[in-house]
C-alpha cells in the first residue's frame, strides 16, 4: 500500500486510468469481433461499415495512448486485407 500522500494520489490515478483503458480496449475488441462476424456472413455493405467503425476505434485508442500507433496501423491493415480476401462484391 502507498504511504505518502503523493503515492496515494498516484495509485488512485493509476486505478482510474486502468479502468478507463480497459473499457476502451473492450470496446475495440467488440468492434473487431463484429467486423469478423460481418465478414463471415459475406455481407459486403455491413463489412465495409464495420471496417470503417473499427478503424475509427483503433485510431481513437492510438491517439489516447491506449495502444501504440503502429499496433493500430497493423491491425487496420490486417482487417482490411481480411475483408478484401473474404467478401465478394
């Protein structure tokens, strides 16, 4: 347990930040799962909409520092390739 006032405050901040980041990561994973389900169904329109939403969430998470910007770019690239390979227009 923290003893000094500054370490207590830092602990409170880290607990709050962790909860916030976990929420963002959870929403991100949910969006990616929705995209993969849309791709499996073969619906091109839904897949493109879900890809756009997933890219937005990835960019937001990267801008907030929840994930690294290169991780965001890599995931967007892989998801886009997945959609292009598995969805017939």
